[in-house]
C-alpha cells in the first residue's frame, strides 16, 4: 500500500465526482491534496467535502496572477488538507460564496472583495467592509499587484503634512 493511499483515495473520489471541473489534481506530499476547480463548482465541491468529513475551513487565501484573480480554499478533516484553487478573470472577477456549507467563511470572502476586488456572489447584503475601513476608497484593492501604495498616499489627505 502506498504511503499516500488516503490522499490518493480522496483525490480519485473528487475527480470521479467532479470530472472535467477538476484539473491539476495532485498529492503534493503526505496529508496534502491540491486541485484546480472550475469556480462554478466551488459551492458543490465544498458541500461534498464537508459531508465527507472535511468540516473545517482552515483559511481562504486570495491571489493575483496578473490576468486572473482567485483564491485557495483550504479544508481539512484534521488529518488531510484539501486545497482547492479557483480563479476568475481580472476583467470581471466573480466567485461564488461557500457560506451555505461554511458560514465561517464570511470574513474570508469579505476580505477577497475588500483586498482584491473579487465579487463574491451569495454574500448577504448589508455587511460592513472587512478588513478595510468604510471610508477606504472602494476602487482600490491593496493586495493586487498593480496597486501602488505611493499613489494611495499621495491622494489621501491623512498623509499630507500639516501646514504651519
């Protein structure tokens, strides 16, 4: 039996269940499974993972790849971590929410919106911004590679020296 039998089993189950929506699935090392997923399948896969015992969403990590923005969703059963990568075009960045399966994802998904400008479909209306203040410019996304802190400072009156 392979030392990665558990990991290979869950990888195979995901590939069988989600077929062409899954790509680049691999067992990277012991207790780790990585895969890319078509974003529209994210809620369904996360619900399946939760039902399969991966009931802890450890974190969601946003990223900027230039033409694409996206996120890594890290779910675990406390033994194996499944990392699901989803990406969306920078020109219209939208990902579906996983709140139906993981209500605790709300802060992670708000952070994707605030810091990267990824609209997360399915977040409840009326939530406050997170982690940025309400008065932070809505069209500026500090985790995007093209965001320039110098330009933000130059435009922001908080950083202007007081006249004496």
